[in-house]
C-alpha cells in the first residue's frame, strides 16, 4: 500500500505544498535541520495517528501559525486511491480515512503499515525497560489490533489499583481483591502473547544479526515480572506483596514491570558490546520487525528510514542494504555526503531539501 502523495500546511518548517511520492523508492537529501525528518513524520502520522518525535501535537505547528493539516494519498491492494486527512486545530486533532472520522487510532492499524528506522531506535537496546516493552507491544499490535485494546484494559485496571494504594485506605482491600483478579486475567493473557511473539521473533532476529555481524546466538530474552503465569500463583503473589505495594503506593509487579534483554550463550550481550554493535542491534530489530510483520500478514510494509546508514561502515552498510526485507515502498533520508547514488535505481525519485522546500535539482 504505497504512498502516492502527501500534502500539508502549517507543519513544522515545511513549505505548504504537495510532494509526489509515487514510486518504489523515494530519497530526500539535505543537511540537518532542513525538513527531511519532518516529511517522514507526516507519513508516520498518517500511518499511526501520532508522531515518533513528540507526544505534544501543538509542537508540530509551524511557528506563527495556529493549526496544521496533512493529507496522504495511498494506493490499496486493489489499486484504488485512499486518503488519510489529519487536522490539528484549537488543541484538537481530527483524523479521517476516506472522509470518515476515525475515533480510535487503532482503526488506522494496517491501513498503511509502516516500519520506521531512526536514531531513537537505540532506546530499544540501551534504553529503559518501558521503551523495550513499547517496541514489543508495537510489533504485536501491527498484526493484531485487538492487542491494543488488551493493553489499554490492563492499564485502566492498573491505574485504578494504584489510586487505591495511594489513598492508603486498608478498608478497601475487598476492592483490591476484585481488581487483582481483573489485573491477573488481563496480564496473563498479555504475558502469554509477549512470550509467544518473542520466541517467534528470535528465529528471524538471530539469523539476520549473524548474517550482518558474524556473531551467532544473539537473541532477545523475555523476563516477565510474574515468573509463574498460573492464575492462582499470581493472585497469591499480589496478596503477599500488598503491604509492600501500599508502602510504595504503586503496584510493584505485573506486565508493566516486564523486562527484555539481549543474550548470547546465557550471558547478557549489551553491557560488553561496542557502540557499533548496539547500533546494528537497533537497526536489525526494525529489519526483523518488518520481516515478522510480512510473515504474519503476507503484506509488505512501507519502510521509512531517517538518516540511519551514516554510522555504519561501508561493508556493513552494503550488507544492510542487501538484506532489507521485502517492502511495498522505501522512503529514505540522506545527508549530501552519503553515497545514496550507489543505492538508487533509474526509477528512484530523489528530492533535495533546503529550508523546508524541495526540488529534483540539487
């Protein structure tokens, strides 16, 4: 489902206009700060309904303006044009698909499946447990939109439980008993899906990492907070830790405390890895995510790549380009000094970006 075009107004530093994206590969070339990443951001917004750079929609409004709008046109598997319209005005964001208002962002899932490669992906390797869980949850929700609802349900129960713990009202223990049952039923289901996903994901990830690095046996290890996923055992665990939860005023165990680590031969891999190895881990997580999505859905995703090749040496860069997963469309940003000419074909569209404006002439 490739993008045919994207148009926008009032969005960051971009000139109010339309960009023709029809083609298998589209490159945007320019020095930093000219608007390359902003263009990818409009496409990511069209796919997911939110930004990969900020959680505050108002930050995307161009200086001096009071709103922004994005319209993306894409072609579905039947060759029919569809559109996504996003308007942010007066602190309210409206998303429409073919003219119909989308009330929940999960309705966008699989409309334009995109996998984004960016510098911040390094968080999935060396960042907080929360960021690593986020990657796993996104991987799951891309092909299983019901998973989004399950995560939301768990978070809602957890929020209520934590509010009671903060009140320090022991007379509400009976309410906690009920919430514990709900939390465990929801959490065990999510834990099962996460473990199943990691096990299958590793068959792809370990292979691609060995191919590009020459190091075998690197895999992700899922470490659930609840070591025993038996319902009765987890209920007892929550009860035994209730005094501690009251003291901490929060729930100290559950799927919101799960951890994901990289291992090789039963030894943690990241602490002793080099900066280059960590960057490759991050890139190949995304390669594996795209491959995993295709394996699950038989749908080729759109790949969005934001200045991610610069830090690789020439040999690894060539290997990485050669092992990219099957894609419906590839949209990349490059700095002028990068050898992007080596990757393009006769059909590749190349735009040169300067001060929020673009042209096909350097």
